[in-house]
C-alpha cells in the first residue's frame, strides 16, 4: 500500500504552472502523483483554455474538481442535506450604508469552501478512498505543493499556519520560496515553454481585482466582464440569497459604485509594482496562483 503522496495544488496561474512544468520535466523531485484544480466555474475563459493545454502535455494527471458554480450559488444558495434553508459562501464584497464611503467588507468564505475544501475532499475521497469523516490512517503522508513565490511569502506563511493548526494529516511545501524564485523568475521560465500568455486564476468577479485588472477584464474579456457586471448587480438584488439578513449595500468595487459605472484608474500604484499585481496581502493563497 502506498504510504506517501505528492500532490500539487494547481491554480493554473503563473506560479503553479511553473511548478507543474518543473515536476513534469523532472526539475523537481520526487515526481508528483497528480495535480488538483479546484474549479469555481467562474474563472476567465483563458484559464480553462490554459488548463486544457496543460492536460494535453501528457504530464502528471490533472484532476478537476468543483463544489459548483460560485456565482450562481450566491444568487440561489445551496441546500445541504438535512439543512433547513439554503446557505452560501460569501465573497469579500465591499459594503456601505450611505451610498458612498466604504464601511467594510463581507466575510471571505469562498476561498476556503470552493478551493481549499474541494482539494482536500479530492485527496481524502478520490486519492485515499476515505469515507466522510473517516480519519487518514496513521503512516500515510500527504505532501502538498503550492505555487507561491518569494515575493508572496506571506501567503505561504498563512497556509503553513493553517496546516499546522487544522490540517494535521498533510504537510505544505513551497518549492519556489525555497528556491528564492519570484514571479518574474517564473515568467522568464515560462517564456519559451508556454505558447500563450499564462493567465492568473481568480474569479472574474473577485473584489480583490485592482483597477488595472478590472480595466483589462472589460477591454479583453467581454464575456467575463458581462458576468462580473451581472454578479455586481446581483449583490444589490433583494431576491438574491447573498442579500439575506444584510443591512448594508454590497459592491464588487471598493468605490462602492456599480461596476459598469466605475472610472478605473489604471495607473499602477506602488503596491501594484511591489506585489506584481497580486493578492498577496489579502488572499489566503489559493486563488491567484
């Protein structure tokens, strides 16, 4: 019986693509058993096209697993077995009660429920063959690899803390951080290996988008932009489950204005330049990789 498994959390972005190709080419050892892509069903089309390209390479198996469509679930909710009423996993929408200044953000539950838990469920059920709530047998070692680079080391620290406190049956590894690789290093590595621009994985309606990213979505991805505008409008629709028990108004953009009315400031800020347009200071480390 196999006692050690090596698994890549694949976001299909720059860093995790770098790791996948390095594993496939034998540049990182030992070889991974598989990669797992947790699909929110609301990623940009470029991510799904890139994912199909990765599958076509004939490398380690890429397992695609999903909890469902995050955007649709925000509208209608999900009814768990035995539950009295439908629930939803909230996104970190910006909120206001006066139609102007941002007062705060709603809870970020989407990363955990549509990314982390989906990967963990795939490991437990599909790879280890465990039943719900069954413990991982003693002696089994799960080693998970994350596409986090040195310039986003804070994300690695948050993931490591989470595993130490709550995921005792697996050990996280960060090969790019250990090798002192940054996002630009990954881009240089991919330059002659990927025949298209490697996308970044994140829902098209993620509130953590910068103005430059919203602008690019609007100009280069009409379908994704239309979906983002739809979700933004839905946040203020009283019939949407996401509005249940809310006493503030929600928006995707931090200005607390309807997304299709926002004038985006696409000049890069100092933070954008330092963080390479990443979510490093806010993300749990599982979406934009």
